C-alpha cells in the first residue's frame, strides 16, 4: 500500500485517543527519514556480509570434502602398508629361521669334518699307508682295505668341508636378506604412518575451518534477520506517522473550525458510571461476554475516560468512543454531542464492523503509538 493510500485508509477509520499527542509533540517519538535510510543501509550491509560468509562456508565445505576423500585414500594406503608390513615381517622371520638352520648345518658339517680330519691324522694319512704297502707285501690286502677306507674318509671330509662352507655362505646371504626385509618393513610403516597423519591433520584443519565459518554464518544470519526486522519496523513506523499526519491534515481541512464543538463540550457534565452501566447492558446484543466488556472498559477508559464530552484538541476526536470527526455519530441520533446512549450505540457498532469485538479493538489500540483504533 502506498503512503497516500495508507493515509486515505487511516482517515476513513481513524479514531484517535484523547491522550494522543499532536504532531509537534510526537516528533521525537517517530523515526526521521535519515534514520530510515540508515536502517536500510545497515540491513543491506548485513545481507552482503552474510552472502560473503556463505561463500566462505561453501569454499570450506569443498575443502572439507576433499580432505575427507584424501584421508580415506590415505587410510586405504595405510591398510595396504600394514599388510605389506605383515608380509615383510613374515618374510624376515622366515629368512632368519632359514639363516639359523643354515648356520646349524654349517656348524654340524664343520664338526663332522673336524672329527674325520682327526681320524685321518691319527691314522697317518694316505702317504703312510702307501709306504707300508710297498715295504710289507705280506699284509698287502689288509693295507689296501685300510687305504680304501682312508680314501673314503678323505673324500667325505672334503665333502663336509665344502657343505659347511656352502651353508655358511647361505646363512650369510639369508641374514643379509632378512636385514633388508626388516629395513623395508620399517620404511613402509614409517611412510604410511606419516602420510596418514598428514591426511588426518589436513582433514581436522578443514573441518575446524568449516565449523568456524558455519558458526560465523549463523551469527551473521541472526544479525541480518534482526537488522532487517528493525529496518522494516522503522519503515513501517515512519509510514504510519506520515499517514497519521496526512490524515490529520485532511480531517482538519474537511472539518474546518472545530472551536464550536470544543465550546459545547465544556458545557456538558458527563456521567461515566451511567455510561459504563449502559454499555455493559448492551453486550448481549452482540453476544459478547464479560471478557469483552473488560476489554471495552479498558479501551474507552484509555480513550476518553467514558466522558461524553471528551474532546481531543489535537485531532478534534469526540465523545466516549472518540469518533473522528464527532459528526459521524449523528447517524445514531441528533443528540450525539451530549448522549452517552447515542455515542455508545455508535461506538459498539463501529467496533463490531471494524474489529469484530472489543478485545480485537483493544489489541489494535495497543499495537502502535500514538494509540488509536
């Protein structure tokens, strides 16, 4: 609704309270145009800041998703490294066991070789037996048997010596391979743990940044909503005040000089108790209960003190219901200036058609400043 349309609407139904201040006294109660513009600017700035923070939230969300994906990949790599570590550990253990077996075989072969070498030494070796065979022909067969046995022992000893050497070389090779496996195992574990830790740290950093920006967004949104509400309230109040001033000026221009009505009002003696009693007796006509009467009692006490001659010098509103202009009540009786019956009949009909019941009118009365219904 435009300001002009609002002024016309207010002028058509406005009923101003007897205690309402006139425009000159109300200036400090209403926002200025500069304050309205400042409120609009604050709301716009807050909205822009919220949009900026929302952009940051979206960026941090993307970073957090990327970090989470990387962390999952590193977790998978770490699981693979763990499996490789277990395989390497098993391989190292197997190689070490094989190296130990080779060492034991080498030691056993060396021990047997030593034993046979001792036997050969005690027997004097093949050279001694050969000399005995040449000098002693009578015992040739015995010496030949002995020579054959010594030859076999010599061959066995050489084979044991070679086997012992071979097993020693195998043991050394397996030990070196086991050492390499242990080193590879340690490197795999270290690399995987380092990569996983880095990915987890990156994910935590991204999650923390996202949580911070989300909290900032929540705060900015609350501030934006509050400033927008404040701006809307200030604009609404400013519009109401402008409408009030326009309607007041239009009413005064249409009514002209109201000094006569004011003079008449000063000569009338009101009877508030009788007026209240009559109003209460009329509640049944509208199917209103005691609660509605309580609201009516508060409404017209606030508006006029239930005085038939209540006159608002600011707006020229008149009577118990503060009709504006007072001549409206003439449709219910020519004695509208002095009769609480005529004024109350008009006032109840007005409340019924405009607000449904007295409590509705009283609620509307209190919803804005200055109070009117």
